[in-house]
């Protein structure tokens, strides 16, 4: 295949014959040169003009070659190539030869009276004409065709680019000075710097990228690679990319290979940056501490005056003194004035809190002295779905019910932006921690080199989003005799509200899975409101505090952990002077005592963490000051581990591996849909057990609805559901249906409500599954919405269930939480404990997680980072990795926002409709919701409806609560 010497395109002889006509056989450049020589051309000029080889038609049509080709054609066809006059007389304009053509274009240069004329060569003729026409595009086009000019232009362009690169090297934006430059990294900032310092380079690189949307990022990456090859410190982009690879757990070989291309840093440099990022990782928490110090008053809290054999001393609750006090003989408590409140000390403090009624008690001391105690927030009518207002008569067990709109305006906190702004008023924070366990297995195991099990303590701080500055920080003073334990148990209003929310949950299930009423999903309440819905929809401010190289399972280590966390306690130290009253000399001896006043900090975790904190406080209760006694910490058990414990309660009550033949039992339904990942031990796979329980609960709700309507499958649901096709009538029929289901098949009340027929134990088992399953969904939805009132109500039912199944530890934790909320804690800390239990990392409504569940997520990230250390799993390296989690999260979030990367954290769930239909069909065909006296499951012969609650001995239970309360009050230094 012959190719053109100019543009290297194939030259076809057939095409040449068609275009050139009589000259179709003249395809060789040599023949053209000979023909040009015969026509009067200089042989050397013709040889230079035509190189050896072929040329294509496109190149023939250029300005210089087209004139020659036309002359040759005319001369050949006329047969008079050597007679120029013949060409002119034929009516065709004669084209000039190369020599004549070069002499036609001249350039006259006049400068300082000096005038000189230059004659352009034939190759620069078109360039001269373009200059004369002042056409810059034509000048550049013709100049690029000239090889000499083209090389000169490239040399000048390279000089300009080198100057621009030198200017970029002087710019600090591309320099990797410290870690702060990574936190302030911005693609837009780099791009504007590039356009200012190197406009030619940016324009050149952008012209190579056709897509405008991705030009900026690609140009930045290419420029960063070039700068890194010029200067070793211009690695800001490479450092950013290295962190992204680190969070993606890239292998060491990936770093080493991409480093050769200038894309990222080496593994060593990446780890060095990670270590530097851990510095000042808790600065935001320290800023919170400093902001809370201004709210501490040295006169804050009730001051107790105690008589010790004639010595009258005073101390403050919530303060630490270096002088231990003996057992008090007489106590008189009076509230002190605070800087934020000018109320008279003789008046009882009233609590203004949403949906709460103030509790003001007048207690008497043994010697007849009057005790004034601060009020505790008590939800008089917990919030629930507005559905209960519409059907209050059908859902009411006893008593009246009030919704959010029925509450007096004086006892309702507005959920507006101003009232819920976490930057206004007093907003504290809590610390959440848990053990992080990691097993390091060596590749080459020896007798002195075995597997190592690491047990460290990982924690984070989260700022409260609810303003509790209006609540009193004063410690309430109560005695165990004055405590009403009925507040810790579900009231009739609690049961009524719970059943109302059950109705809302069942409506969501029905409109989701029954196609005939799916159009009613828009009228079903998807988010049950509460007074702080707006505040809870804001994104939480979470700061990881790193990994402490201590094991919380050991009390000594736990005390060291609390000592290490004490730097996050807002405290102010004052000095008080005491004189000895028995000194009769003229100059009594004065003793200076340092007292630390502090704001208490809630420390949350699972039951083990809360128990270890209390154990550490119990061991140090005889220390000299409050800091050593660890009085600044309030242990709180969180909700996710409680949810796991409740599921274990449900499993131990209703899940038996021997019930394969009992149709409708949990184990039989598991076998039916082949859920082999569901285990008897919930801790082995919590997600699998939770998914199975939600599916079984949904199937029971649908089967109960089909039974109530009188159909056997979902496709026939509309036949008997409602005779009207109006959406409003169908909505009313749906609400009436779920209320009917709730009254017939739900029984989780307290006091115990016996079912009217006690002989159908299969129906009772079905009711038990449905009731406990809906309670689980209610607790999960309450956490998802961040509703502290609903969570507290669920804790009351959990309290009974833990007692009925013998879960002693969580039963004590439930009592501790309820007693702390109603009596032990000050109202401010009680509200903080109730509304600070949730973490919202997305900043959306209905996207909250339990604080301990977020701790589990951070533990997973930390374990992955530890695994990435390879053989460098030293305590020091692990500690640095834990401190860098917070800054790393900020950097990767910033990277995704700048690059437009959409990272969805929602798990893609496979459709469960087929499994759900199998379960519904099994329950309907077996008639589990039909009352048939005498039926029973072989493995659940004596099961009763609401069995766990009805099995509790009320009198013994109350005695046990009073005994535990006396222990709690003693541990909290309240007499």
C-alpha cells in the first residue's frame, strides 16, 4: 500500500485515475518532477518541492501545490508546456513558477528612518500574505506547516511552560507542609491557582480533554504528577490520593507501583501522614469543655450543712474536696441561687419540659427539718401516633389520653429551629466507649511467637443537639421511702400509647406489602413526631477520642481509663479558707482547701461498660476528692445492646430447635424459607436474626389482616376490605382494621390482661410472636426517629421482660436508668440522658442510630485500620491509628463532596416478597389466627398470652426494686 509522503494516508491508483483524468498514469513524484522540469521549472526547486514518493489528492489541493498541479495539467493537455504565451492566450490565467512566485511577496521593514525590503521564500509566501491580512489564525496555521517555524514555536512554548511551572513551584498550594493543608484541601483552590500562575499549561491540557465536566480534576491530577516529578515536596494531591487508598485498604504493592507514576506516596510516607493527623484529634472536644466551663458556678447545686460534734462545715454536691467528711448527723438542704436563675430559694423549682409534669416533693428529715428537692422530669402523657386520638375509645384500657396538641402551652417546648438550635444555651456532650477486640495471628508461629489477643478501649464524644439550659442542674435529694416505684412500670397511658403506635406500624406494613391498598401509603404516618423532631434531624457532631491501651474488663484498667477521660470533664478549681471554730486564740489557724467544681459527663456503652464504671466508682468511693472518686462520670447503658438482649429474650421464649413440626413457630418458619444464618444465639449474627424477626412480624400482621377481612390471599384483599373506592373511606377502613387487629391479637399490657379464651395455645403463641415482634419494631422506630419518650416507654416494658426471663444484669440497668431519670439525676442531666442517646450521621429525618451502634461502626473501621498496619501492630501504632479516625473521616467526606462522588451507605436489600408470601400462606392455611379450643404446639403446650409479664410476682418484684434503689441512692451519695 503506497502512502502519501505529506499526510501518510493511503494513495489509491484508481482514485487518482478518476480525479486526474489524462494524468492518471502520472502518480510517481519523480515523473512529476521531470514534467515540471520540462515545463521550465528549475530541476532542484522541483525536486525539493516534491519528495520521493506519492502524494494524495488532499495534499494536491493545498495552496502551493494546487497552482503547480493546474499549470502541469494545462501544459500537458494543451501540449504547449514551454510556451507561456499560449497559456495566457487560451483564456486561462497563468500561474507563476516557484521562482517567480517567491519574488512576488516582499516585506518592507521601516525602523528609525531605516527602510529595508525582504523577499520571502516560496514556503513562507502564504504566511506573508496572512500577515498582511492581519489574520492570526491563518498565520499560525501556515507557520505550523513550516518545519523550521514549527520547531521555533515549540521551543518558545516550552520556555513559557517552564516559566509557568517555576511559578507553580513557588505557590504554597501544591506544597505538602503539614496535615492542616490536607484538611483545607480544595480542588477549586488549586484550579484557580493554576489558571493564575500557569494559564498556558491549563489551556493546553484542557484542550486535550473533550468532556468539560471532568476537565478540572484531570488537569489537576496531571499537573500534580508533573510538579511531583519536579519537586519532592509538591505532593499535596499525592498525599490526598494516598489517604483515599489507605481508607480503601489498598495493599502495599499498590502504593509502591503507583508511586512510580507520581500518583501517590509510598507506604512509609502515608503512615507518617496518618501519625501526624492524630495530633490534636480531640481539639473540638476540648473547645466544648472550655465553653461549658463558663456555665459552672462555684455556688451551684444544693449546699448541705452538716453538724459534726459542734463543727459546722459545708460542702457541695458535684464538687470535690480534699477533706473527707464523716457520716452526717443532721442535714439541712436549701437551694442556692444560680447566675442564670433569680428565683427565690423558698420557692420550689418547677420544670418546664415538653410533655412533662413537674415533680416537687416536700420531704422531712428524721429530726423534723424540711428538705427541698429539685424536680425531676416525668412524662405525664408520652407522645404517640395521632391515630390514638381518632380511636381513643377503642384503644383505651383505662384513663384518659392526651396528644401533643392537647398539652398546655406552658409545658410544651417548641420544636422550632430557634429552640432546637444546639448552638444556643447549654448543650453538653456525652462520651461513648466500648472494648475493641483484635486477634493478631503470626504467619510463622513459634513457641515464643504466638497469637496475641488485643483488648483496648475505644471511645468517641458526641455533642447534644437539644438545648437543656432551662432545666435545673441541682441535684435532687430523695430517700428510698419517698420513691414511687409505679413510675418505673408501664402505666395504662403507656399501654394505650404503645398500642396506638402498633396501629401505625401495622398500617405501614399493610400498605407496603398488599398491592390493593398501596395507594394509601401517602396518608400513613411515616415519621411519628415528637417535640425535638427538628433538632434530632440535624447532623450529629462526632469526635473520635482514640484508643486507650487498657482493657475495660479489668477494674484497674477501667479506673485508668476513667482517669484518662477526666481531661474532658469541664471543671473549675477554687480555694476556700476554713478556720477552726474551737481555736480560742486571737489568731485561729486557717486551712486552705482546693475544691473542684465540675459538670458531670455521661459515659455510655453496653451493660458491661456501665457496670465497670460503677464498679470503679465503688472502689474509689472513699477517696479524698471528687476527681479521685470519679464522681464526674454518670454511667448510662445504651440501646443497641439492649435491643440485642431483648431479641435474645424473645428467642429464648419462642425459638426452639425441636419445634420443626409445629407449624407457625419461629423455628418451623425459619426452615420453611431456609434461613440457615439464623442462630439460637443472637450474638452470632444479629443482622440475620433481626431481618428474620421483622419478616415474621410482617407476615403475622398481613395474615391477621387477611383473617379479619375474610380472604385467603392478598390479591382478594379489596373484595371484602371496603365497599367504597374513595381514598378517604378506604383510609378510615384501614385504620379501623388495624385497631381491630390490635384489640384482638395484641396483648402486652401491664397489669396483666388475661385473654378471654385460654384453651387455644396455638393462637396464644401467635399472639405472643406478634406482640413481642411489634414491640421490637416500636423500639427500633423510636431510635430511628430519636424519640426519647418512646424509648423510655419501651424500657419500662423491657424492665418487666428482663425480670420475667431472669436477665438480672439488664434488669438492674433498666431500673438504674428509670430511677436516674425520675429521681437520682438533676433534671438537666436526666434530659441529656434521654435525648442524647442517638447519633445522626446523615443529617436527615428518621436516620438515627443508637450511640453504641455507632460505636460498633467506629470499632469496625478501627479494626480494619489495624489490619492495614501489617506487621507493625504495635501499641503505639494502634494508638495513632485510633486518633486519626476523625480527621480521616473528614478528609474522605471532603474528597467525596469535591469530586461529586455519591457514596451510598444504605445496603442493597434483595426482595423479600417471595419469602413473605410463603410465610403468610403458611399461617393462613394452618389457621393460626382462627380460634380453635384445645390446640397446642408440642413444644409450647403451656404457653400463655403475655406470659413473661404475667409470671412476675408483683410483691416480690416491688421489694426487689426497693432493695436495689437503696443501693443506688447510697452509691450516688444521696442520704
